[in-house]
C-alpha cells in the first residue's frame, strides 16, 4: 500500500529508534544474492556492479548517502560508498556488453560536451545544439541505469515496457512515458524510483504530477515519467527517439533549465522530491516502503576537475 511521506508525519511518527531499527532490518534483507535475477534481462545469473550514474558523471569517488526516509532524521548517520554509488543488480552481459559498450559511450559524449561548455570561459547562449548525438542509445543508457538502480526485481508493466525498450534496438519508447531532462548544476546525486510527488499551494514551483523515477547528477538530470501531462517546461528525450538505433540528431539543450520556469532561482538539488514547508518545497510524496529505502540522496561530493 502506498504511503504519504511529509515533513510533519516524519517528525511525529518516526522517532530515532524506530527509523534506525527499520533501516537496519531493510538493509540486511534487501541485498540481492551474488547469483540472482538480473534487473534487465530477468535471467538468473551472477550479478555485477553497475555505477549509477556512470563513473564518467564523477561517480567514482567516496560519497556519503542516505535513503529518502533517513533524510527526515535530523540525527541521521550517512552510509559511505568508497568509489561511488553502485548496485549489484544486473548480469555481465547487460552491464558490460549492452549498457557499457553499446549505450554508455554515447551518453558519455553528451556529458563531455556539457562539461566542456561549463568549464569554457566566456558567455554562452541559453540554448545550445549538440550535433551528431545518437539519441536512441543515450535514452537506453538512462533507462538501463534506472532499471539497475533498485535492489529488487519487479515484473510490473512499467518495468516490463522499459526492459523491452532497452533490449530491443528497434523498439520505440513506451507510448505513455516521457524522459524529461534538464541541466543539473549541483555536485550531489539523487536516485529515486517509483514515486508520485504532490505540490499544494504556489504552482510557480510545480512538479510533474505523475508516477516517476528520477536520476539527478551533474551535468544533466532525468525524470522518467508515466502518463505525465505537466512537464514543467522540460524537454522530452523520448519524443526524439526513432526505430533507427544509430540515427544522429542535433540535440537541443536549454542551459538554464535548472531554473524554475517562472523564477530566476535554481531548482532544489533534490527537486522534484524536496519535501519541505518552503514555498518551493514539495508538499508530499506518495511512495512505497521499498521505494523509500531503494532511494539514494548523497551529500555534496568533492568533485575534481578532469585532466
């Protein structure tokens, strides 16, 4: 059954001992076996570690992180991952032969282009066109990492459609889904699966009101949205996809999309999951217990400039 998580209920109903006991139990029980179902192909095979996001998104250094539910505990103790956030959830073939070799290479081109724009001195236009990107491969890279970013194998229709898109090079994205993207200027990571954020009040700071999963990481954040009508001014990568896996396109990026559309202020690092009483905060999040503890929110990372 879905639960409503908000600032008030977290303070009143979850004391420190109950939070710690529940988290401790879940962390012991949620880990997959070394041989288990692959989150992508579904076959029972030895599982490998997938960095989510990939290492080239600066996810290769020691980082402190908490789950969504832990973020409401003022006395929380962060977990530490020595070489980035990663999940042992997918087999070697899906990880290295498909995700790594086929799709991440094109995703890295996008990351490198945006990174070079950010570090280049001088003024740049709000809208930039990155030429010659194989967008069908990039979309599959994002989907693949999102599929990997949960400790449990799920066989619902949402996951099944995403797996089919990832595994079939000729498939179009699921009809009811959007892959929204925007520039992300923070050195934090947020990975959230299967939630519905709700905003009550000032809709100038609105959020997509739909079932979604999020991957926030420098230099671009992604929202995988199901049956989404309000895109909050964001572009949809799935609209650009075709049946030709190697089709190259000119990819348009709004470098100011990290700002709220009606304000000159930046979206919160954990947007659209920033539950708070602030004007720009999300009122509540509908989620499940599994999604709460599968989520990852990191502290600020000490990013080093690439050589």
